[in-house]
C-alpha cells in the first residue's frame, strides 16, 4: 500500500492521530487531552473524532496503539491501569470500527512504538528488536522477524516484572515488590528519592535534580540505569535481537548508566548488539499504529470490522 494511512495513539493523558506516509513520515497530526475521567465512551469518541478528521486523505484500515493490554483475539482491553478508568473490558477495535466505518487494527502502545521505531526510527531496517519504554512505568515490546510478538494474551515483552537488585523496598505497578519497574521507571525514581530523603516529588524532578548536581538524586538515577542496563544485557541473550532500543520520557536520564552496565554485562556472544536511544519521540506510537494499518490482516495485529 502506498497511500497515507491514519495511526491513532490512545494514552492516559493524551490522544493523538496522524496521517502517515508510506515511508513513515508524519504528514499531518492532531493531539488533544484524553478525557480519561469521563469514561471509555468519551475516550473512544475523542479518538474517533481525531481519526475522522484525517480519514479523507487516509486509505484502508486505521491503526491504533492504546494504553493497556490488548487481547489479540478480540481487540478488547484485557487489563489497564487507573490512568484510564474503565478501559479494561472495552472492545476498542470493534467500537472504533463502528464509529469510523473502517477496519481497525490495534495493539498495545509500546508494541506500536516498537513497530514505529523499526519502520522509521532507531530500529529502521532491523527485523529483530527489543524495545523498552521508561516512562511513569516500564513497558517492553519484542519485534521478531519484523512483527510484534503478542504472546498468548497480548502481553509478551513486559520486562517490568523481572526481579531486580535494590528494588526490595520499592513497590511495582503490579503491586508486588522488588521488580525492575519498581526501580527503573519514573515512579521508581520518585519512590527511591522519597525513601532516601523524605521528599515527595516526581520522577522527572528527580532526573532534573540529578542533572543539576543533587548527589542523592544522581545516585538514584545511576542505580536505576545500572539495574536496567544489566537486565537488558541478560535479555539480549534470551531474545537474540539485532538491537535494544530505549524509549520514553526517562530514557535520557537512565541511558548513561544503563549503557555502561549493559556493556559490562553483555555476554561475549552478543558483544556487537547495540543499546540505542529511540528517535521518534512522541510520534512513535502513531507511526507504528500506521505501520500496523498498512500490513496485511491478522499478521501484526487483529483486524476487526
Ligand atoms: Zn511487577
């Protein structure tokens, strides 16, 4: 397919849609706050409205990357965090297909970001990639032979729940303690800083303080990066990717320490597998969703409608 297609990004704070050309170039883009507190129907209406604005110029199915775990068999949300109340159980693919009169292909937002980066970003021309997204939480996606690995329940690649050193006192988003996400995420940075200093702040603020020379913040950011980098080195041996990409708002802060630990821990057989910053930024999900829309049905994601 050579005509532009529409990709949609449904997140807990913002919803975006873009018209994406065949080379992965964003030709037009819309973004609004997600009306998360107004419930799933309002979120769906918002996403459909943005997509409809661009559909006159867009061909074929619409691609969607959404927060939450997507059931690959139904296109419904299996699980979602409190950032989108009521989102779990929502039949997003069917509901958007009805609203738009187009087939809808859907996947998790981190999976979409990985597809986007492998199409037009840091993973361009690579067919085997592990991507981790370090934001408020820690997500992951595995691209194998050019396709996102969905697993049995649409949740493959979730690296956040590996056991991690120094995370014993930190609570993971899943409710347990000692997981990688509990230390290597914005929430983890904030929690570790609160434990060390008694000061409550955001992960971004901890990263900013580290950059400004706050010694406690710097140690916390470096430790989080080191733990992440060592975990990624082990995962390289498991998954055998061509490259590992680090995306998300906290990626820049964690990458220096992560790169050092990654290089130190990488088994010799994989010494040439690079750890790279993702390059598409806020466009990664809409670009990857468009990529999903361009592909033949039922390969990278589920087609509905
Ligand atoms: Zn966990």
